[in-house]
């Protein structure tokens, strides 16, 4: 997912520069920061997968 965010951020940044639509620069920086610092699932670890198996007998 980090690679997807990085690719999207670079695409938005390049597109913003090419078309001179500077409104997309903050959005691309947001996705770039998410990719670099691995943010995006909230502060409580909502993206974590519970690998512990429970037995119901």
C-alpha cells in the first residue's frame, strides 16, 4: 500500500507541475507523507490483522 501511495503522490505532483494546477500539490504531499511515514490507519492500529486463533469448544 505504501508503494501505491508513493506512486499516486508522484503522479499527482508531476501532473500538478505539468498542468500548473497548484491545488493538487498539498494533496500529493499528503499522500507522500503517508507513504514515507506509513500513516493512514489511525492511531489505534486499525489496520492490524488479528492472527491469534481462538478455540471454541
